[in-house]
C-alpha cells in the first residue's frame, strides 16, 4: 500500500448545526519515522462571528485513505478532544467527513478539506441567500490564494446581482457589498473571481414562505447520574417556494437559518400526558438538555424522565404579520446501557 502524502496546507470548510458555516486552514505534518501517522493544526472561524478556533491533534491514515484522529484546543485536557473521521479522495487532493464529540458523538462538524496549491480556490460565500431588491448587502467570500487587489469589475455573481464596493480583501477572504435587482431571476448563481469559480455560490429568493426545523426528528437520552446525557441540537431554516410558488417541490430554496423562539410542546400519546414537564429543557440556541436518568419519585409511578415531545420554532415575519411555526419530533429515551462493537460481533 502506497503511503498517503498528506503533508501540506488544506482549505477547510464545514458546517455545525446551530452555529453555521466555518472556514479555515488545516496544516498537516508527518510524524518522523512513520508513513501513516501525522500531526495537524486547524485554525478556523465561524462565518457568524466569534474568535478563531484552534485545534491540534494526531491522526493515522489507514490504507491510504481512511483518516482517523483526535484533536483538542491547545492546553486543554484529553477529555475535551474531538474525534476525526474522514475519507481521503483518490489523488489525495480532497477529503471529507465529520469531527465530533459528546457522550454519544452527538455534537460535531461536517467538514471538507481541499489541498491548497498555487491557484485560487473559492470555498464559500456567506450569506448565501440574497433577497430580491436588497441593497448594500455585505457578503464574505472565503477561499485560499484570493487576489489581494480585486475590483468590483472582477467579481461576478451572475445576472441581477451587482458588486458595488470591495470593503477589504486578503488571500483568505474578500468582503464585498452587492445590490440585488428587484427583478432578478429567482435561483442559484455561480461566482467567478480571480480566475476561479464556485458553482451555486449564492441564491436569489423572493421571500420566506415557511420555516423548517432541522432535523425533522431527533433523539436524546436521559443521563448525568450513572450514564452520560445525549443532548440534541436543532436549527430553523427559512424556506422560499421558488419560481413555481408551490411548497415541497424541487425548486424550493433554503435561505439559511432564521431567528426563532424555541419551545417544547406535548406529543400526546395517552390521556393527561405530561412528558413535557419531565423530559428536560430547551434553550434559545436550540439545544435540548435531557433530565437525569433513573426513577423520578416526583413523577407519577416514579417513572423515568423519558417521553415524546415536539420541538417548536416560532418565526416572526417582518412587518408584524402573523408568526409562522414549524416543529420536530423529539424522542427522549433511556441511556444506552451497552454498546456493541460491530467489528467484534459480526461473523
């Protein structure tokens, strides 16, 4: 098996539910005297704001393409480390997978990495969704080896979207302001800048017609006494019906996350069902924290703090119109008392 040549710099892009898109760089170095062991240092930040995140770790690349590693913020304990599982594409120029943590691996980032060479690479644009008729919208183009000297004439977002001013530019990001024509065609646009392009970089939409809670259903597990808790993370996405104006068709457009108010509602299964009182709590970040495991003497029959509830998002439309809602089913169940390793139980 040929050793995987993973050393070098990689352009990171990813997404974490509840926090949104992230972009950064991953530097990989081979451990001396080995062919498949590497050290890594990732520096990235979320497009929504905040300080840069730094993670340092070690990994092994099995059979030339299976990245398995752990990383943590410098100076933190091993208990705070994240696991890294990625698949390296043939040619060793791209890899993708997930970095995750939690008692049940429930928190994490869907991650992609592209090797940085000499050319310009565009990783993404935030925000991606642009409302028709919007003026002076600030966009950030993330990438690698982006041109330092860039003008509005060299940034092309496609018909109906015009770059009016470059706020600042660096090899890693370009901040630009754009106007969106009120008659712009609804749909995706490709971006061309610095000799590089990104397919479906932005999308023009008319209005938010409804919202959707993601994921559509989820599971949490009580814990904290004898077993770890399994948390659940939700986010609310705005949906535009697209050119045909009809719901649930192929041309529906996701406009990204929208600010909502979160709450829990009963999922009625029996008479006088009261699961919503006992299963746990939901904060305004969309994070559900389950209650403790074990019998609850304060609940009828000393039952466990398990049950079924709805996670409800309420979105206030601009202009004071009637708010719209969406919901997701959440099942709060018992801890996973035993884990079976497939590799050890398979025939």
